[in-house]
C-alpha cells in the first residue's frame, strides 16, 4: 500500500468533524493519517479529542500576535512543521491567510449549498429565505468567505417545523460523511483544479 497521506486538521470547537476523520483514518485502507491538530484557542474539546487519540496538537492564538499578518505567518509555520499533504478546516472559525493558502491545499466545509448562503449563518439564512432544500459543501479554501472552488455537495431537505438547531444537526451529520469521503478520495486518487472546477482522480 502506498504511503498514507498526511492531514493537519484545524479546529476551534468541539471537533465532531475531526472525530469523524480520526475514526476513518484508523482504517489503513482510508489512505490518510491525522498527523497533527491545530487550534486558535486552548481548552476546547477538539484538542482533547486529538490528545485522546495520541495525535500531536498545537495552539496559535491570534491575541498572542501584534498583527494579523504575524499570526498568519506563525500558523503557517506551525502547520509546515508537520509536512501535510492536505490541511482540513474542521470547524476552524478563522479565515486563513496567504502564508497557509499559498503553501498547502486547504479543504473547508460549509452548512449550505454554495454559492447560496455563505458566511457564518448559512443555516439561519437558508431557513429565513424559505428554501425547501439546503445541504453542505466541501470546498478548497481561498482568501474569501466560502468562495473557493467546490469539491463536493450533498442536499438536505428542510422539514416543516425545522428550526436552526434541528436543521443544522441534520446538515452536520451529512457534512461529516461528505468530508470524510471527499478527503479520503482526494488523498487516494489525487485531484485537479481547472478554473473553478475540481475533479477527483487523475
């Protein structure tokens, strides 16, 4: 079997997407290993999940740097120490700067069918708009807010009586599966980007 792809996962909260990746990478046939987990704050469950799994962790706090550019550079340096093939944002609540985006391919998720409803309130905005179908998106991160090339999407129905919490919970369940499947395929099969079109497989 070929060498496992190296994943650095970035988290800001509970780390349920991280846990899904840790569970998947326990199977050698998945083709990837989480080699480090980074965060922008301490004391979060995402870091605890990594530590329980024996995965190295690091924390780079924005407030420890006098400028945003300094934090961007420091974060990229910490990621680079682990020589990742792919960086995965799993609920990481900061926009990554050029030092990271230019050095590594970065995968991110969003709880809506982009380009509809970007930003921090994708579930709430979709509900407010009255859509009957929403979903989740896995994309390559770029310098914008949820504007990178789309890799994969999956639809989720909106039910009568849904509120933001109930809809988001169903989306998150689908999102975890889509992220795990997409990252695994990217690592095993490779991918190409032509304009805004991402194709998995050589």
